[in-house]
């Protein structure tokens, strides 16, 4: 695995090539990522990795398979190995604060996907600092944020009491109407003692995403019926419910937040 500097601080992983047999096996394994094909897919991914121990995509999809079959330890270790392959390729001059790993360079995507997945594992393990470091790095090197990393950070910062970082992030993405941004922005301002600014932004958020405010004001929160597993409808009841699941406790426990909801 290699990475080259295309321009000043503009980096790209080189194209990863499998043998023809391994490439065909990889495509077949992807098609078998369902309960009926897990066993064959697992064997295929393992054989592909044995052929080339730097195959980030094979590690990543094997990790997904392990996670889907309730083998969390194996999934985490496999995910970590995928990331290690990418990190080990970075030269000493690679600077996370200046470097760019553009999502539109397809060769960068396997590493970026695996790195995000490792951040999610750290979240599940309660290792918030490690997750924050990964997500912050990813936003720095890939500011277009095609993976939606900006939606993962606010909750972690709220848990730390780092409201300023929430405000800075939300200010950079003011046009993002997702509740993780549009509702977290006024919440952070309220907790920083800026009620006037918070009220103004909350009014805008409620006008754009009214179901979220409605969900936050509820005393009971039954799960919305219908919907497709793994899919959230933008602006829908399921999105409002998902935001409440992640952030509802913050709105409930802070008097400053309750004052916004009371308006």
C-alpha cells in the first residue's frame, strides 16, 4: 500500500490491484453479504486477505460481516487492521492539519470508510476521545465530508461539555438542516449562556424541521411505525425520533434547553 502527494498537501492512495481471481472472488463475496451467504463470504474474504495482507477493502467488509454475525471482537480487530494498513502507508511529512484526502479520489475511499468505522467502534466501547480524534482528523483531511462525520461529533462534544467546538462546527455548516447541526447549534449556544442567539436559531430550526421540536417536547416517545430498516426519511418522524434518541437526554436535563422548547 502506497500513498503519493499529488500536489502540496494533496494526497492519494495508489490504485490497489488484486489478481484477477481475487477480484472475481471479492465481487462474489460482496454479493453474498447476507445471512444465507455469510459462511462463503467469510471464507472468500479471508482467502483474499491471505493473498495480500494490505487489502483494506477486504478487511473492512470482513469486519462488517463479523459485526453482522455478533462477533464484535473479531469485527473490531479486523476494522483496526484495515486502518493500520492505511496509517502505516502515511509518510512522516503527512500532516493531519494540512493534508487533504479527497473523497472524489476513489483510491482514498476504502481507508476513509475504514477509519470512520473504527471511530464508530471507539464510540461503542466508550472511548470518546479516540473517536473524536478520528472524526476531527477526517473532517480536516476531507472537508467535503461525504461520509457525514459532522453529524457524529456534536453528541461527543456535548458529553465532554465542549460546547464551543459544537458551535464552531455548526457555524461552518450553517446550511445543513439536519437536526444534528440545526438543533445542536442553538442548544450549544444556550448552554454557553447566549439565550438570544440560541432562540433565534432554534426558531429557524423548528420552522425547517418541526417534527424534531415536537418530538423533544413529548412526554412519551413511542417508536414511529413503518419505515425501512437502515433508512431514515429526511424531515420525517423517524429522523426526529432518531435525534431524540441521541440528544433527548441533553434537552431534558438542562434548564436552558427546556426554556428554548417552552417558547
